[in-house]
């Protein structure tokens, strides 16, 4: 089963209960890979398979300090592109639940299906994600539906 990659900064926006439920649903589909500092020097990857401690793991990751550089947007970060390509090759990840600042870098890597949470910051931005969701739970439902009808 393909993995789903989630930027840790996304977990900070959600309530703990909603995150736990969304992660539970995603874990039923396949492994979850948490990305911290995709565009920074403090890059880290934490992979998790289905486990009862998934909610606690996500809460612990979200509580940490994430030093993402400001900006991103339309600029492609070559370091982030290389990291995403390696991640896709290693884990077979298809989906990326990303922050607005990482979309351009993810777009430069073929094969990713990208979901951003919240409204667009720039409607004319050519590096739009594949999907937008209001919450992590809605993103999980999108991925579930795609998996069910694949």
C-alpha cells in the first residue's frame, strides 16, 4: 500500500482528537511518513505503520520546534525536491499533505498528489495543489475515497 507523507507543521493546526482520527484512517490505508523541516537544515523523517500510539506520536512531533524558513510559495527549493524524490522512492509515497510553502517543491517531483489545508493564499499561483481540504480529517477522507475507487 502506498504511504502518505504529512508535514508536521500541519499537525499543529489541528485539534488532537481530529488529528488522531485522521491518522487512524490514514494508517488503515498504508504507512504514514511525518516530515519535519522539509525546507530547512533540521530535516527529519519519522515513519509509522498502523499502531495504537499513532496519536501520541503525532502529538509529540507537533510539540517539537519546527524551523521552516519563511517563504516558499512559487519558489522551488532544490533541497526539498531532492528530499521528496528520495522519500517517494524509499516509502512509495503517493500523497503529500503539505503546507502552502512546500507546494512548489512538491510540484517539481512527478507522481505526488498534493493536498493543502485551508484557503489559498494566492488564487493566481501556478503551483496549486491537486486538492484543498479544510482539515486533516477531510484530507484523510479524500485519500480514502481515492484508494477505494482506484
